[in-house]
């Protein structure tokens, strides 16, 4: 059991019947010693969000989730199928994939997250390398400051890139922010 003020972003807690991941916490010190913690939570199972205010000394259960290294195999509507090294297949619902769909490609290494032995979501590596399938050519003379242009990768996701990057180049993308890191 942890108190509300000990819970950090990324922790998973039980709120009602659902395991909820903490997206944001805000500690507020009130008058006469009554402190509160405002948390923005997202359900891991039902995929809904909520905002809750707890007293700073409220006790809550922290949930430890299991993770397993897997490889993305294929899409079987509405499930994404991943396989581990022992050839066990795990299905994750499309609604629980979130931003991972922007970077997903066959044979990609990722972590499958389990709650009560049920696959509920995936976690990507912090950066991925993708090839640019379309981008506009650079405009000569447009170089004052940090100038970016739109570029698309194979999944259709649009990433702002510097002017010197061209179609066919491979770039590294930060999966947490969706931003260009460097040309590979």
C-alpha cells in the first residue's frame, strides 16, 4: 500500500474495479494541513480517462504489471497478434494499441503488458528507425532559424523533419513524443 502523494506518473493503481495508469499528478498543500493530490488516470482495460482528487494520506494498492518481450506478427481484425521466443501468441485489442499503431511494422520488437495474465497493451522501444516515403523538396533560401517540413513514413504518420532530409532517407523517431531525432 502506498499513500497518494507517493504515487508517481507511470504507476498503475486500482481505482474502483479497474487498474488505472497515472498520467499526471499534482500535489496541492491546503490550509490547516489538508493536502490533496489531483491525478489524471487512464483505464488499462476499458480505455477511458478520468481525473480524481485524493487526500495526500489516502492509501491505495499499487498494481505490478507483467511484461514480456515479443515480436509483432500480424493483424487479425480487431486484434494485433504478437509472438514470444517460445512461439506463444498473444492478442492485443486494436483499441488498446494507442500511438503504437503509428510505428508498428512486421517483425518489430516490443513489450506486451499483461494484467491478470491477459494481454492489455504494448510498449514500444523509445526510438525507432523508419524510411521516409514522401516529403516535399527543400526550398532554396529558406534557412533562417530551425525550419521543418512535413514528411510521411510507411504507416502514414506525418513527422516534421529538417530541410536537408529527403525522400528515401531513414530517420530515427522518438516514440514518446513523435519527434524527429536524427538521420540514420
